[in-house]
């Protein structure tokens, strides 16, 4: 399973989120239709932990695989 931050960002963008800003190593994405914000930690090439990955998807209102 791909748990990279880049894959998560692609899922968010596919579901209507767009890049808003960066705060340190955290990328902030926003969906104007749902008015939800998703924060994606990007720390180099390190994958996200499984729980973190799925928690961000859940907060964004996205099913497990998009």
C-alpha cells in the first residue's frame, strides 16, 4: 500500500481539494465545496504512518481509496 504524502495529495486533489499554503513541513489543502481543510505532513521521502494516512482521509471525508 502506498502511504506517501504525494499519493495522499493526489487523492485530495482528485476529490476537489486545492493547495492553499504551507506551514513549515505541513501542506494545507482546502475544499471550497465542503469547506473542509486537510493538513498533510511532508517530511522528506518518509511515508506517513498508516493511522495518520487514514485519519487525514477520514477528516477530509474521502473513502479509503478515493
